[in-house]
C-alpha cells in the first residue's frame, strides 16, 4: 500500500488546515479493508497518535490533545482519508503521517509538515 499525504503548510494559531492522504497500490485487499490513522511527530519528540477511523468510517478515536478541534474522515470510493484541523495551536506543529493497518500489517506515508506560527 502506497500512502501520500498532502495539505500541510504554515498557519497562524487559531487557523485551519485540511490534510489529505491518498492511498494506492492495493493488491489483495481494498482500501476499505484498512483501518486508518493519523500520527504526528512534533519537533524533538517521538511520533504520536492523533486520530483513527474504522474501515467503514463509522467510528473515530482522537488523542485528548486534539479532541473537539480535529476531525478524521475517509472516502472509500476515492481511496482517500482526511484530517480537518481547526483552532490550531502552536503545539500542533509537526510532521503528520498517514498510516494504514490491516491485521499485523501497516504502511506509512512520507509525512506532510504542519507549522503553526504567529
């Protein structure tokens, strides 16, 4: 599975960004067979969980730090996943990664940089 993130950039505190993750390269299973996640690596820190969405998109989970501000979604017809980020804070700065999981197998994208700065 090949994952490509996009939509990162520089934004002021309180602003919004929408990240996208395009998935391709499926062989034995379709995009809808994969649970999807967003992670981020803040400067000087380990990569950490941000949000998750089930295969059908009917359940989501968020890290406490982003709950109420970020929304994860997916479009299985388009093989796409999204992260709508509102009310961005300085501490949201980092590289955001798309992750696809099926059983014990996982794939990662190359990441997209989000910088929140005044």
